[in-house]
């Protein structure tokens, strides 16, 4: 459940639809599915093998399994990646809180329709409000991690996750039945390969890593807490399957509405927040649906943000023997500043940019498309070539207690030794 909580989050609801919009729809989705099955899934299993074998955080795990080598730097990179991801993730989480407040104050009603288009850009261009919301999101994450109200949020998430799932389906049904939604469905399901370029592949690949929390230590950290009799194959397959279904349905909820309301699919990171108010305003009990939706979106985001921060916290606690509270405090100071810079870079202080991208866009781009990608290559090479088949077999079969057919083992080894590193590297280079 915790792993699914980490995987399902803003990546599915916010990031996937905006990438589908930007990268031409159906063809992107097909490439994404290929990336999940042939690349991301084996990478997830590899991280599981490292984490559960070593039973330690992302850096110590490599030190334990390959003592005296430089492999631990993979973990160091993972922690840095986690900090960069959290910086923009918590800004988007803050937008979710702002929209929850708007939903509660009945802003998403037909009478207000004229203001929807500009509301998002006006909000993000403001200096103070988005920063305050980001800090609230950070405080919520930190509060959960420090106070150890994990049990509470787990219970709450167990109820709200299915609620979110049902709501996204309801919203998708509403969106698909809107007049003019047909063009959106065509966009989603009729692939146009003429628009596919190497950028489409990189975006799909990076998104599969982002959505499944790969290549930066989250899976290693979480699986270090997993029991020895847990089936890692089952956990990985379920998580990937559920996460992917969630993303596709989110796409079906957003893209048809984008076309029905004459919005642009190329909107970028604002797509979800620009589109949703129109959908809620057009549906019966829209405000109630909006409130429920944003509460559950927030919970989905929190169960992911906890797993991002945990990568760094686990390291500080285990390596420096730091108290959990102190480790979290240290992280939160850094994250508060970085998130604030990301938020300001979107409008209030556009000078906070590098390589022609705002800091927000840069972090969003670089983490999935470069850092998690390199991290993933290192992980599969480590498991495939350094740990080798014996360890793979032990971990996948729980020391021989589960029957794993030889062809599964051989295929997995082949995938992680040759296919994954070569394919991921090729996509990056092109
Ligand atoms: N997978 C999460 C989501 O889709 C984001 C995430 C990335 C979580 C990396 C942990 C590590 O929202």
C-alpha cells in the first residue's frame, strides 16, 4: 500500500495529462506503455532487489553490497534528485491546497466561468500566495513524517485512494460526454506517429520513471523495510499496473475536456488546474465533487511526498545516527528555500531561470529526463552485472521459497543486463 501510495500522486494526475497534451496524445501513451512494461518494471524490480537484500537506505545499501567501490554515489545522486523533485512537487501540492480552498468557497460554479482561464496564471504569477501554499504543503508532509502519524494517514489514504479512483472515473465520464469531447478522444486514442520524435521517447521514458518513483532511491528505501517473505515480483507488477491505469484514466478525464472547452493541450504544467474548474462547473454537484477531488488529490500527493523526503531522512538517520526529528528539520529548511525559488521562478521573479527555463521547469525536466534516467541505468547495471544471477534468483524467489520459472529469470536478467541500459542510454543520447 505504501508503495502504491508513493507511485500514485501528482505524477499521474498532474504530470501525465500535461505531457500527453504536449507530446501529441495517443502515440505518446503507446510509447509510455512500452516504457513501463519493458524498462520501468525491470528497473523497479532491480531496486527492490537492492533495497531488500541490503535492508538499508539508498547510500548505505550500495556500500553494503559493493564495499570499497564508488557505487554508493548512485545513492548520493538519488538523494540530490529527491531534493530537486520535492522542490517543485511541493509547489504543485500547494496549488492543490489553493484549489481545495477555492472548491470549498464555491469558486467552481458556472457563473464564474469567465474567470477560470486567467485564474491559474494570475495565481502563479503572484509572489506570496503560491509560496505560502507550498510552505503549507511542506509543513503537512513534514508533520506526517515527524509526528509519526503514519498509521493515521495510512488509514485515511486507504479510504481516500479508492475515492479518488472513483472520482477520476466520474470526471472522465463527464468529460467524455461533453459536447466537443470527441476531438479529445481522437487525440487520446488515434496515434499520429508523424509527430513522434526522440523528445517524445525521452518524455515518455522520464515520465514512467517519475510516475513509478524510480531511479532516485525511493524504491530502495521502501523495500529495505519490506519483509523477506514478500513477493517482490507481485508488488512491482501490481504497483506498475495500478499506477498506469490511474494515469490513463486521468488522461481521459482531462484531455477530452481540454478540447470541449476550447483550451490548448499544449498548456504545460498548468493543464490540470486550468481544465478542472470548467469540468466541475459543468457537472451536477460539481462543488461537492471538487472538494472531494482536491482532498483526495492532496492525500495522493502527500503519500508520494513522504516517500520523496524519506530517501534523505533515512540516510541522515541511519548514517549520522541523527534523531528523526532533526533529520526532517534539516531537510525541511533546504526544501522550504528551494521550493520558494521554484515557485517564484514561475512568475513573480522570472529571472530565476537557467538554460532558458524557469527553475521550476528546469527541475521538472532534469529530474525525470536526466537524473532518474541515469540513476535507473546505474541500478540495472549494478544488479545485472555486479550482483549477478545468484542474488537475483535469491531475491525474486525469496531464497527459493517461491517458484520462479527459469525463463522468467533469464528474461529478467537479459532485460536488465542488455536491453534496459542500452535502450535508456540510446533514448537519452538521441
Ligand atoms: N511517483 C510520484 C507521483 O507520481 C512522484 C515521486 C517521484 C515519488 C519520485 C517518489 C519518488 O506523483
